[in-house]
């Protein structure tokens, strides 16, 4: 591959960059080694505040001593119910430093869901973000006899609130300062007592097919994994990361927070989920990991912005992206790129493509990563044409994150790469299920020995539930979840994710669920991109009063059908979508239809909209 992106900076690191065999040992060694260097940054009231490693260590020390002053013992569980923010990470590291077990709860979870997770994990201390999350905790507190204390991070609106079972984070830190003076060396003793084989964190699965299951990960597994990540592409203390995905999700917890602890890369926390695009432009991360929903949103933003640009700008972009696409196609085919196309690409970047990269915020990115859900191969090609290598990873909660990864220097769109260098991957010869083995694989499900046993083969391989293929180079391709494969009434096997991914490449479609199991033909449920479809309607003077009326407007229906027809042309007749309907409610992470990573829950959606689905097959 030609050296268009300083590929010499995309090398693995085989040396140990930070000593320690447990997460608290890694962290405290990092504090000692990197003291004055900036570690964390977060925007507050319009200004970026930063924490050095030493300041982070001081805060973690105070919280940890505060927990000990409350009687928090090694092996106990503390849970965190909050959005992604610096305090989440401080609490997490403090819990682990005490020898405790740390568990994250999605801030979008209901009070009933929070109750189940706290009860199942035997939570004794619960950190909550603010008044909204405190209300959930108080609603179920009487049903949690093990819960001794609730710690509130942000007391806004709670100035006059008083409850013996509730303490604010600053007060807990003050207790910690007093405890540290009275018990010097207590925290160091706790950190030293933590063993690699001890349970470190719980990560609960989404629970789309029943109660969430608490996946258990040991300190040894966490340390092994973050060191293993550096064997893919090394990260450095000079790297800037953006932290915005839920920290209770395995991707951000391991690939973001814990990987940054190990490598020393700076973690920048966004203000709010809605400000991610703006914050990305401000931060201009050198390494950017996101879910497909984010990459799709950034692409659609560029597409829509182009419609409002001048004819000259549109022509410059069209020429530039065409140049980039030709080079990307040669690179993807493993073919050399001569001097003249390289010169053209340099000119294309100067004229148009660099402006697009700055609009997105990836102009400093050494490389980018997508994972947690399938992504359209066309989107991978588009970013590559911009000069931004976007590599896919595949993994799951039970594999502690990535189990396969695409080498940045040899991307294959639609493939999730070969096995990561720290684990093994194989295909079941009968079912083609992808299976994984390695020290990164989880310890099992909390309180569910039978479920744990079912998850492993007789020879110790993890059953992932994903069906795939592998090519001659060892690159894996995920075709679908075993339970999601559609078999039509005519006996045709269809992998819905391929169709759905192509649909989501449209700037007007945020998500899609293909239906058709045991049916005569395929149909699809579509969730529109509100911003882009609203602009489409406004530009054409299409009347609408709210989200529902927007989805019902005939020109919008025709717009979405044209996008479906575009995708249909790529597939055989039996794999083409015949009918569709649009979700008429604007969904957010609080809605049951969506997972915390903003994906539509297939089974839930099929059940909730069963009547509308049946109507598609009656008409």
C-alpha cells in the first residue's frame, strides 16, 4: 500500500509500556510514571478543564478512601448510573483500587432495570449522576437491602435535599481525605492485595432476549486485553482520544478508558451525546473509535452540507472524491499507485477533501475504528477516498471487546479482519458459527452457571452466536446472527444485515429492520434521519407539523422507497424488499425499541409492530 497516511505510524507495540498485572496497579503505575502530563479533559460551561495524571490520582485516592470510610470491603460491588463523564471514570478506578467489583448501569435504564442490576450484582454503593438518576435509585432503594449509600456526582437542584443514605461526591472526597490521614497506606495495601484472577468488572448484556446477564471479567483478562490492543495498532501518550460512548458498554470501557490508562493517550469527554459532532471538530482526535451510527451521521452531514454549497464547491468535491475513490479502489485491490495519481490526490486534498475532513473533525486522525454493529462497505470506501483509513473490529461483551481487527494497511470493506493477535478464532464446520478462545474471554455470567456452560463448547471455545465466513487471508466476514437469518417461505436463506447496512448508507435512513422469516417476500421497517428528511421536506415546501406528519407525507414515502429501490438493484429478486413502513415516533435511547448504542432491537420491534407488519402481507 502506498504511504499516503504515514503508515509507519500505524505499527503494533510489542513492548510493555506500563507495568502491572491488575487494573489498579496499571493506573497507579501510570500516575507515578506520567504525573504532570494531561490525562483527562472535559468541557464544562463552555471551557475545557483538564486533569493531569497526578490530579486524577488525587481524586481517585480521595474517592477510594471515602468508600473505605463507608465500610466498602474488597470483593463488594459498587455500581455507576451515569452518562459518560470524567466522574464515571474516577469512580470506576476508585472502586477497583479498593479491591471492589465495578458495574456500570446505562443512564437510560428505568428504575426497575436499575433495581434488577443492583440486586443481581449485590451492589452496596451506588454512584448516580444527578437528580434524575437519584430519583430512580430512591424509588427502588427499599427493595435493595444491601445498598448502604448512594453517591451523587452533580448536586444541581438538590441543594436543600437531605437524606442519611445519600451523600454527594465532594462530601465523599472530604471523608476520603480524613480517612487517608487516619489510615496512611490503607489504599496501597488494598491495591497490592488485588490479584489478577479476581473479578474486576461486570458488564451486563443488553437483555434483548430476556433478563440482562452480568458478564464477569477478571483483572488478568482486562490487562491482557489492553496490552493486546497495542499489538494491533499502537497508541501513544501523544494521541488524543474522544470518550463519548456509554462507559458501561464494553467498547468504551476497554477500548477507550482502560486502553488510555495503559497507553497514556489523552481522553476527551464530550459535553453531551448531542454535541458529539461539534466536540469532535474541537478535539480533532488522532484516534477515533465510534459505532456505525456515528460514521453514518457524519457522512450524511457532509452529503446534506454539499446540497447547500456553491456549484464550484460541489464540482471541486465531486472531482476530489472521484480521485480519492480511484486510488482507494486500487489500494483495496492491493495494486500499486503511481506518482501521477498520488499527485492528483494531494491536489484533491488541498482543493476539497481536507475541508471535508475538517468539517467532520478527522483531519488529524492517524486512523479510525468502527465496531459494535455492521457497517456498509460503501461507507468504508468513502472514508478511504477521503484519505481516512477506517478499520473494522468485531467482538462482543464476552470477548472483552475486539476479537478480530482489520489491519489498517490492508482494509477489506465488508470484512472484520483476521483474529486479533491475542486470541484464536474459528468457524464451526457445521453451523459456520464464529467461536473464540483466549485469555480475553470472560469468566462467565454472574449467578448463571448453566447459561455459562451453554456458552462454551466442550473443548472450551466461546459460542458467539454470529455466523460468518473466512477467506484465504484469514479475514472474517460476519454474515449475521444465527437467530436473525431469514428463511423465506420459498426456502431462501437471506442475511438481513447486508440489506440493512446498504439502506443505512442513505443519508435519509438512520436504521432499518428487514422482515421476511417464513414469509413470501421481504419487507422493511425504516427509521428516518429526522434532520436530513426535514431539510428535504423544507427545501421542497412539503408541509408537515411534527415528526409523525413528516413520515406520512407522500413525497417522504416516495423518497424512502427510492432509497429502497436503489438497494434492491444490488440483490437477487428473492432478496429484494417489496414493501415498507416508517416508524412514526421519534426514538431516543430512552425508548425500548433502541439498544443503548442506538440500534433497533429486531425481536422487540417485530413484536411491537406485529399488526403493521401483518398489514404489509395482507395488502
